[in-house]
């Protein structure tokens, strides 16, 4: 393939996208929740503790990752992220010590989120020209969704058949091998033009610590951060559908994992583009946020009312499909508010960085709380989890209304300014 052809660029994006397995590795304990609990013989609370250790470094990583990607070669950060995360996952696969698991999950936040995310976005951007970014990131989103579904089916199938005696450990090792292999392939084949990167550097790629005080005083920062928090509370409670189906509806472990992961990845593929389409069509994210938030809230209440009986599992799945469709349409709205609120260009990167840190902070406490509820209350604990999910929807709705007020003020100010200049 010619290096200036879109086919070549898509191939490079696919190779680089496969390094996003670094996010599947720490969250594999959620994706295959029952397998994980059984393999390591731990409680729901202990599983939550592990993701809390991951969340501590991951949240910090979302915040400072952009600064790290500015200081070091993004391509090599992606490469080393994939290799080191694969090695840390290998330790998890062979370990039986809960202390070692906690250490590795703490390290996961550094090797995945901190090293990978911002560097990966810079690497994808660098593969093409300015007028190709829409197609490149569109293909990345497609490749990410398809890769996630393929990994889920392959690993779950292997854990239920050829790797059955190795349980979760075998699936984890497949993830680790994929991570290391595609880290090496990215190093060998994916290009990174340093001169192009320097020429394209823009303020919205960076967090400027000198602007932090100003940004923290902006209402948009807190509105967007709390909106993101509401969204991720919902995203983080979805994996509990896996044990919910096995504990309360007598669904087998393998089938529950298959259904849950298909719903999560499938809705990600479908709902995100739908949300983006309507935001562009309506020229506002607020209406999409309202529909998504209210729909999620109503469907969560409906889900809580479904009797915990084996014969009701089909109804549960149908409700969950619609619920996730409503909640996932808001994924596109996480980053559009800064544009609609007319945030000055030099503040954009810092606002998004702070808002992301606020939003992703649920990783620090949510899994610990949910695990403690399940250990203390058994199946009744799921009701508390779904109430938290409903709370996330309410938070999105409230912040959406406040964001809408911010938009109107910004647009009114802009219109008055334009009128004054015309006079």
C-alpha cells in the first residue's frame, strides 16, 4: 500500500487501535465478573477494592496524560504502555496473592491510562492530514468497537472450552499476548512524524497548569465534570448486570458474560454515532442529553421493578437494551459543551482535563461501594446499585439543564457583542 493512501492509514490505525487492549486488561475483572470472583476466590468487596486501586492512578493519569504525551514521544509511550500492561497482566494471571493483585491494579492505572490515552490520540492524529481527521477518528471508533466485541467473544469462548481448566487466568493471558504483540507491531510499522506533530501543536491538546485557578472558577468546568461523573456512574454499574443475571435470574456464568459484554460493546457501536448525528442535526447537545438522561432514569426504574425470577430474564434483557441505548447516546456529548459554551480556545484543554478528572473519579470509590453492598445484602444489594445508576441519570439531567443555561448566556453575550460591533 502507498503510504499516502487511506487504505494504508486505516491499516496503521487498526494496528494502533489494537493497543487499546490495555483498557480491557484491568477491566477484564468486570467484563468477566463471575469468572474473576471464582478464579481468585475473593468477595465482591475485594473485587471492588482492586478497581479502586486502579482508579486512584487512572484518574490522575487522565489528568496528566496530556502533559506526559507532550514531553515524550507519543508513539513510544503507546508501545511501552502496551508491553508493560501486558507484563503486569501476566503477573495477575499467575498470581494467587491478593496483595500482589492490588499492586498490579495500582500499576495498571500508570501503564494504561496515564501512558496510553493522550499519547494514543496524538498518534492517531499524526497518521493523517488535517482534512482527514474525521475519517481517521471515525474509523478508530469503528475499529475499537469491533475489536472489543471480537476480543470478548474469542476470550469468553476459549474460557468456556479450551481454557476452561485455567478459568479467568487463561483469558487474561490472551489479552496480555495481544497487548505485547500489538505493542511491538506499533513500534515496527505505525509511523510518527515529529515535524508534522510540532507544526500541528495546538492549545486544545494541552492542560496548562498556569490556567488552573481560572478554570476552577468557571461553572462550565464543574457542570461538565459532574455531567461526566453521572455518565460514568451509569457506565460503571452496567457490568453488575453480569452477576445480577446469575445471582437473581439463574442464568449461567458464560451466558451472562456473553449477554452483558454484547450489550456494552454493541450499544457503544450503535448509540454513539446516533448521539453524534442528533447533536449535529439539532445543533445542540442539551436536547440529546435530556432525552438520554430521562430515558435512562425511566428505564432504570422499570428494571428495578422486574421480578427476580428465571422466567423474567428475557424482559430484563429487552429493558437493558433500551436503557443502554438511551444512556450511551450521551457519550458524544462529553466533549461538545466547551464549544457550545464558547469557552476561550486557550482554556479548552485545561477545562476538559479537570472535567475528565472529576468525571472519572467514580473509578476510585464506586466499585468498592457496590462490592460492599453485594457482600452485605446479597441480591438485595443490586437494588442499591440500580438506585445509584438512577442517581447518575438524575445528575446528567441536572447538569444538562445547567449547561443549557451556560450556553444561552454565552450565545446572548456573543449576540450583544455582535450587535454592538455592527452599530
